[in-house]
């Protein structure tokens, strides 16, 4: 089966509220010899961004997702400690799907390699 989703996706959950982090802005960048922005997006009602890139292999190398957590928290009438969450990761298999989840609260966050 051929995938129709972006080769890089994310899913953000607001662990303090126990809900998807709806409306969280994020920027995807490639950090090769010449860093460049690849896409911008906002998480949907399920806290996901699945349409950043065309469904095709990506370049191997370092990537970065920057989440606008201060803006998200302000939109929910909260403040937090981290104004941005920056996640850098390395792609070694350009044909694989790379899912980068974010578990977020006003005072902390975690991430892992998802599936």
C-alpha cells in the first residue's frame, strides 16, 4: 500500500488538560548545509499535523520542529515555562515514516519516536 500522508507528522497532547493540543502552531525545518523551512502548520482538532509534505521520501539529515507553546497556552488562558519547544531529530531512512509526538503541559514536555 502506498502512503498518502506526509513522511513527517506530529501529534501533540496537552497532558494538563487531558486533551489534544488543538491549534498549536509548528514549523518544520531541514537543517542540512543550508537550513531551510519546509512547512508551517497548526494542529487539528485531534492535535495532529499530517499534511506538511508530499507523500514521498525526504532527504536524510537533521530536522527540527519548533512548537509555539506560549501562543498555544495564551489561547487557553494559561502561562507556562517554555515559550517554544524545539525538537531536533535525524532521519537516516528517507523512505520511512517519521512521527514526532509531543506531550505538553505548562511546566514540562516530552517527546519520543512514534509510529
